[in-house]
């Protein structure tokens, strides 16, 4: 995966421009999963792209079909890249997504008491993130 993958899927001159567009969407998601930065936004984009691919929901499948690819094959190749270690996750990246999910729950909660609990949990995860290392934790997040 990576640059060679992007060149392969985007430089095919014999495909329709719409298909090239959807290949760009797919390529962008894969590139997001390969990010090494551990800041909040990058970590969230990385994990959301990763989950989009491995969960293989309807929108992922449509993008693959519109790109001219079999979604099962794309997912299989992606999981192989994860197992090879081409796509890695740091402790900080993983903790950012956990914080983000708790923060989103806090923002959506309307009950005052539940909201207070959500805020405490989000604050706890923010503290965990700030104390997290950027050392490689895993490339196992495939389920």
C-alpha cells in the first residue's frame, strides 16, 4: 500500500473520470490510515478511516464498486497491510479516538446528571491521552 497503491489506482488512463474520483476517495481513506502523527485530528481521521474499511459497511462497499474494485478484496489487502506492519497504531492515537467518542457522547447528552458523568469520563480520557506515549502499540486492530 502507499505510494505504489495510489499510483496504480489513480493513474489508469482508461477509466471514467467518475471512477477515478471514487478511487481518490478510497485512496484518501487508505492514506489516512497510514498517518504516523499522533495529534488529535490526525488520530481521529486515521481510526475512522480504519474502521470504515474493516467494518465494510454499505458506503465502503459502494465506494469500492464505484471505484471498480471488489470491496472484499480491498479489505483483505488492507488487513494484510496491517498484519505486515505497514499500518500501525500508537497508544496516543488509540486513546485520542477513545477520548473523542466520550467527548461526543458528552456533547449529545441532554440529561444534566448523565452529562456530568460523561464530562468526567471525557476529562479522564483527555488526561490519559496527554500522558500517552507515541510509541508503537499495535497493528492488530482488525476486528
